[in-house]
C-alpha cells in the first residue's frame, strides 16, 4: 500500500463496465487513477459507478481522450507508472465494414502504447479477449490456451469484433517489439463477462442473462461461452500489472464453458418466481436462424450455433494465483443486480 500510494495508473475507457471495476480495485489498493473518457460530460457517470464500489475521493482524475485521435493521451499518461488499456469498441451489432471496429481498436492501442512509453510507464496491461484466441477454428474439445490465436481470416467463424481484437493485439505486440523500448506489455483475455451491473453501462455479454430474464427470447438456442465475473477480471488485471517477470505474457481470464441452457437452469433453480419468464425449451437451429431475421444480436452470432469452445485459465491460476468465482455465483449476481437496477 505504501508504494502504491505514490503511483498513478492510467485506465482507458473509464466509463466502461470492466474499467469501473478495475478503477475501484486500484483505488482500494491505494493507487491514484487517471481515467480517460471520450467526453468529460461522462465524469459524473464514472464517479457514480465507481462510487458504488468504493469512495474515489480526490484520487480519481478524468481526462478527455478518444481512440480515434491523438489529443489528450499525453496529458492522461503523464506521471503514470502503469497503464490499463481497457477501452475498445464493442458494438451491439456488427458494423457493415470491419474497419469501423478495426481502426479504433488497433490505432487506439498504438496511441496508448506511445503515450505510455513517452511518459516512462513500466507496463501496459491490455484488455484483449478470448476473441483473440478461440475463433476461426470451430468447435474443439481440448481447451484453448494462450498459445492459440484466432484465425481472423476465417470470416465464417468470426465476427468483426473477434477480428478487430485479434488484429489490435497483434499490432500492439509488433509495436512493442519494434518501438516499445523498455515498456512492457501484458495481455488479459476475458471470456464472456458477467457480474453485478452498476447501471445501464454494462458488458454486451450481460445480454445473455438479461434476454433470458425478460423473456425476450422464446426458447434457448444452442449457444454457449466460457464465463467470467467482472470482479474477477478486475482482480486479474491488477495481478497482471503488479507481478514481476511476466513481460509479454498472455493470460486467459475465464471459468467453465456454459451453454445458455445451463445459464437458464441456474436462473430457474436459484431465483424462483423472479425467473418465471426464463424459457426452458431448447430451440432447434433452424428456428434460431428464423428468429435471427428479427433480432440483429442473434443474427450477428449465428456462427456460434452449436460451437463448443472451452478455454483454460490454468496459467493465470498457477502464475498469478488467480481464483475465479463459480459460474453459478456470477450468473445469480448478474440477475439480481439487473432486477435491483430495474433493467428487467
């Protein structure tokens, strides 16, 4: 605590769901935090979200900076020992052109890396994703690990999001090798992020639980993902920032793979009448495709149908001492917070 009290960490994308939990975790450990937002009009929202977790006091400062432009990054990074680069475009549906996601993800990461290097920061922890690891290869019984990379050229088994995250990580690693100097890069790869919501700004993955709870899906498609709690992902980011001797490493942050059927069963078993609208009938694939004609979120993820993509977080557990919550605990916390916030 005594050392961290004299250190400042830059957290990009400060108004985001994961970023709010990272900011709170850093403040709890005694760090000062600089956080970026595209507009300082979001400062009250950021302080309100973080304030639900811890008192930011005067140890949190907000800076305006956009992934698409150079302005503000040098000021935000000045005096920072570490950088948590969390900001990345995550649309509710696929853009017409991949470049709408690729350009800000890739170029924004390089802007942050330059600012970190020029400010004399020690390490950047980049929020990547399992989207960089386990797509473009179809189903696989053997868990994917940090040695695997998404095949972004396989457009039949990826979306613009997976492609943008993969391209951005590769670009960041190439830049570090070429121009990074003594700056270190570590990447954290969350799976589908669930957990308590702090308001209306939350991960797109939360829609998995929200759509089951509000009855907006008539049945359960054969889709699934490894899950992880946002609180555990924030903890993994801090561990990846502080640990010695891990420059260049990748760390998967994920629990067990869960089909939507498993999520629905947990909601039914644990929430009683609050889960009365959660469907129990599995929808055949052909009906999912028909339903996708009317729901862009489902349409964009049709390539997920029937795909089993388990991942292993053994490396984060063994090297960083990371211990994620069980899926059931995370699913219930997600649902209860959505209900408490009046979002379902």
